[in-house]
C-alpha cells in the first residue's frame, strides 16, 4: 500500500492546473514570460514549424515543430520578453517559402501574429510508393509513381500590438472547431 502513495501524489499533482505541465495556454501568465499567438482566420489543419533567430549569432533554432496538425486556429508559444524574429514554416502545404516576422513580446501579454495563406497557383508533386506487385514469376518489387497537382500558397505574417493576457479561447480571433455531424 505504501508504494501506491507516490503514484497517487504524482497523479494528483498532474490533475492540478499548472503542476507538472508546461502548457503555453495557462489560466494566468507566468512571470517573466510573454506569449505569441500565430493565428489563421479558419482552421486549416496546419502543421507548423517555427524557428527563432538568435540575435547574437543570427542562427535559427527551432522553437516549435510538430507533424500533427495544430487543433483550431491558434498556435500559442511562450517566450521571454523582448523583440524576437520568428521564421514560420507550414509543413503540410506547398508554400513559396518560409515567412519572417518581427514580434515584440511583453511580460504577461499576448502578441497576435496574423498568418494568411493566399493561393498562388499550382505545382505538381511526384510521389513514389515502394512495394510488391504480382508478376509472371510470382511477386516482384516495384515502384509506383504518382503525380498530383497541388495548390501553392503565398504565406504572410503580420505582428499586431501586444494585448492583455487571456487564454486562447477568450482571444477575439479565436475560432471554435466546427462540430462534425455524426449520423446515428
């Protein structure tokens, strides 16, 4: 029974707000921290990679990268107060390149960055699928090559004025996820 107490203590701690979590959407801002909201006008199931430029040596370092689409329209990141330069990549769309944006981040504030994707034409994407195919002698290895036309987007990002901190769901640019109709 005594071995169960540490497990219950950890579980209880994780259940409390802010304990054991590094959420970029806490109920109140953390000290010496500002926030940046990269947001779009509608949910596009975007996969983001965000890099930050180090002012000392101009090197880019990845501050956010996830190959799963971000839920909703807002990607919120925490950062120390000051002027930051971010480079935004949209990984699951074909774009004309990454977008650089300078963002002033203030302690306890949220700086919105409006990200837009504008159609800029189309391009062909070639995919290769390796596998086994039936042949006259049994099964052989083969490569199936497909070519699909995909839309290309211009990406733009504009930093807005810092605003008082609120959770993402209370920000004026928040868009709730559309509810899917489930057939019964």
